[in-house]
C-alpha cells in the first residue's frame, strides 16, 4: 500500500499542478474583477438623436453598476449597419458594447448585402422601446382607426400616410398593418418627418402618419391606434392594433449587443450589468421623460423577439417592392 502511495504521489502532484495552472490561466483570460478599465458603448445614431440621448442615460447608469467609466462612441450611418460592423471588428474581450435598435439585424439583412451575419452577435438585453402610432391631424375627419381604414378601402391607392423613410421601422409597421387591414395606402417618406408631416396633414395632402409617442405628443396629433400589446400610459384612450384583430411586430425596440465570442464568464457579468442599468430608476425616469419605454427583456427573451421579428420581415419585405439599397 505504501509502495502504491509512493508511485501515485507524482501523478497526484502533476494533476494538482495542472488544475492550479488552468485556474490561473482562466483568471488571466477572465479576470474576476471585470471590468478593470472603461467600457466603450457604441451607438448607432448621431449625437442629439433619441437613441443617442437614451444611450447616454444608459451609460450613466452603467457607470455606477460597473464602477467604471462608460465611454459613448457614436457610429451612425448605413441604416445602423456601420455601428454593427464596428462591433463585429472590435476585440471580443467584453469591453465594446453596442446600444442600438434591432433594425440592422431584423430589417437590413433583407434589404442590403452585409459584411456581418446575425450569428456574430449576442443580444444581451433589451433596454428601450420606441412605440409607434397611427395618427392623423387634429382637424382630420377621421376620429377612429376604422374610419380611416374604411375610407382607404373606398379609395384604393389614393390615401397617403407619412413615415420616417422607406424601409424604416415605422414604414414597415404601417405597411404591414394596412396590408392586413385590406387598405391599399401610399407611403410618403419624409427626411424631417415631424414638422413636414404635420404641415402636410393639416393641409389635407396627407391623411395619416406613423409616428412615435414623442411626436404624437409634441405635434398634438390624434392617435387612432398604437402598435403595442397594451395601451400606452401616455395615451390610454388610444386602442392597440390588437383590439382591431391585428398582430404586427414593429422593430422600434433595441438594447445592448456584444460579440458572439465574448468569454462566457464576462458575458454573465455584462448581462447582469445590462439588467441593473435598464432597471435603474434614474434611467427609467429619463426614458419616461423622452416618451420612451425602458422595457427590459433578458438575453433569451430578447433573442426570441428578434428572431420572430426577423422572420416577420422576411415575409413582409418581398411583398412591398422596395427600391434596392
């Protein structure tokens, strides 16, 4: 027995040494104190935009959660694909995140040739939602959604609705809704939608528009229907599209993404930080003031929502004959 112990001792020492070495190696790759330096938060919109100001408020909440500075870096352009590319090319060390709507993953893959794939990213958590409405001018004769639809059915191809641009999330939401409602309406894109659309609607040149909660409020428009599963706390009298029997998946939501090959131990910490920052009362209060919803979804639920949205756009976009990008 003693002889066996003497022969086994070197092997046990080697195994123990390997375990210690592996633990040290893992700690080198995934430091327990992550993050040890500032985190870069890419933003897919330019400074001053609603996604930018929301991202900066989110970064402030992250500062406290991470005990590190969060540096916001704007990478606008390319229908949000430039920021997506920047994340794809960043090191997979957990120090570069992206705060963006989901459109470069749900809409653009069906419209553009991209240098990235959806599988290259992890949707860490949903952190915001920009909710859309079917709206008309205050002087419009249409006081209900059904009134607008009935009028459009009686005048196919003559009723116009304004959007923030061809292929934008508001445009596709409206196109799908009117398609399902059997109303052939014409979309009119606007470069500066708020003021321009209001003028057109008041003049009677534009019967309707797909707008955000912020625009509905600031322009004093009349909301006829909201693209949401529940009525908005800001406009509780506006019915949801579901109340009219329609289920539409608009892409006005977004959150945080990292590279797919981010080390698992670091990813766990990023997920926790994303959750805590989104649920931070200061961030949620700021979102309310911007007429945004700081709606949190974890990694699994966020990913499932994106996948369903992607499939819905794959079915919708080919039916619209959109111009090539």
